[in-house]
C-alpha cells in the first residue's frame, strides 16, 4: 500500500474486522477523500517464487527517479529513454 494512502485507508476500515482478504480489498476500494481521491484495489492471487536475488548490476539498470521528500521511500520507476 502506498504509504500516503494508508492513513485514509485505515480511517475507512476503522472498527471493521479484517477477517478475509476480500473484506480488506472491499474496504480499501471504498476509500474516498474530500479532495477527490478514489482508491482502486484488487486481490492478486498469483503465486510468486521466493528467494530470488537481484544483482547490484541489475538493480542499477532500473530507472528510479527519487522524489524530493524521503527519496528512499518516494520514487518513480520510469522506462529507459530510447536512444
């Protein structure tokens, strides 16, 4: 969950028992703010391998654009420029 959305999402599900994944998805998707934020959410039921290692050289190839505030948390992943 994007950390800037988390406070709004937790306000929305306050007092609701989070008993199933579907309940969590419904409550997250119902999150709205007075400034027009509408959250979209869907459950990803795929399985993913664990224990994969990303080499430093591979990570260096990712085009990360850090944001000014908390660049270690806030960044945009952009496609590489075509030469």
